[in-house]
């Protein structure tokens, strides 16, 4: 193996350790844990056996293994960005619910303390 | 009969006014609605940094405050919930930027009080004379987008002047928080099989109200959020 492969493998190992740690700490759901574990194991396999990507690339009609990795990475990045978008939207919704609950909690007070002349 | 109508307006119609930094117009809007005999007004101060809340309070509105700015959809959702909680039979939504004419409200209420409709949209496009052409084009694009995403055609999908029966309002689920809420409300009328009508209204265009509307940039953001709202509807 070349030095770059060792460096990349060390990074993948660090990421995998973090995934396992998060799952043990119950900060990650099982489905997410499986997804990230498979992803990093897949990445490690590609680092160790780069020629395997060429084989898969040929099967899919893509010229080089490196191209396959770029295409797959791009696709995965888009999926992740979309997931983050949805997650942010959900968070925004939750913040709105909290802000709304605070406002509505003061409804009776707001009706009673109405200003103006036509109370 | 007229007396009965007046009574109905006094006691059962609640007007929801979402407001964000509208100190220049909020007093006039509330006074205009009062002149129409509409006294149950809920102003949702959506985290304004100016004197909108104080002015609304002084004018006798029921004032609810969002501690953070949540956008038009968030404020409308809060206002509609509050109106339902207060026992409203008809809920009217009315913009705080002064672009709506309070004289149009009785026309909006009529189809609901007669039992002909559950939701009435005040359409500025049924009689667009005097509407800036950029607004006409922007509204038309918004109508097409609403049609493509939610499969229903309206002449003014972005109108802020609407009336709902309480049953209709209770069935609608507002999830979006920005200006895309207008299209979402249209979508909800379809989803809940509500009877929808449009009545012509005249918008009052001033430099101020035009500056408060959707710019090209905000329009693009709204489009993006509408697409996300559509995806969420499909995935939920």
C-alpha cells in the first residue's frame, strides 16, 4: 500500500470510531448508524482495492474508476444537502411551534389587557 | 336583517393581522377595520424591532407577540389558532402594510355567512386595473407555480385578504412559515375539499406597500420553499 492509502485509511478509521461512539452514546439512530458504517467501510474498501472501482465503473459504462467515485460522491453530496434542508425545515417548524406556544400562552392575558377605547 | 349582519360582525368575526415592523401603517389599518364594525382584531407582532406592538395595543387590538420573527406563515398560524380559541365563527386575514381596503371585508364575509363557501379569497387580479404590471406578472407566475405544485388554479394565489369559516380554519394545517403560506393555504383548501370562492378586491398600492411585497429575490426563496413544502407533503 502507498503512504496516501495509509493516511486515508486512518481518516476513515477515525470517522468510523466517531460513528460507533455516537451510536453507543445513543446520539444516532440505528438506520443512520448502519448507513454511515456501510459508507465508511465501502470507502475503506475502495482505498484498499482501488482497482475494484474500475471493474464496477466498466460494468456501469463509465470510463474510469476515479470518475465513478466523483459521480457517486456528487450524488451523495446532493442527497445529504437535501436531507440537511429537510432537517433544517423541521427545526424551523419546531422553533415556530415554541414561539407560537409562548405567544398563545399569553392569549387570555392579551384579551384582558386589551388597550384602546373599545375594550 | 342588517342588524343581524352587524351583530354577526361584532361578535363572531375575528380579524387576524400579521405584522412585522409595520409602525407606519398599523394604526391606520386597525382604525379602518374598526370603522367597518370589526372590533375583534388580533395583531400578531412577529418579532418587530419598531413600535408596531405598542401602536396595535394602543388601538385596542388583542396583541400577541412572537419572541422571534417567524415569518408570515408562522404569524398567520398563531393568529388563526388564537381566533379559533376565542370562538371565532369567521376568521379574516388582513395584511398590516395598508394594501387592503377594509371596505372589502363585508364582501368577503358574504359567501361564508350565506353558507356558499368555506374559504373566500380576495382577488386583486379579477379587476387588476391600477395594479403595477410587475405585480401582475409576479402574481401570474405565482399562480402558475401554485397550479403546477398543488393542481388548483386561482386568480390570486398570493392574496393576503382571505376569510375562512371556523370549521375550514380548524381543518387546515399550515406548515410553512414564510410568504409561501399563501400558496399552501390554497393547497389546503383542495386537500380538505373546502368550497373556495374568489371575490374581487382593490389593493392600495403605495411605495411602502410595494416595498413590503415580494421582491424578485424573495420570490425565488418562496419558490424554493414551496418546492420543499411540496416534497414534505409527499413524504409526510
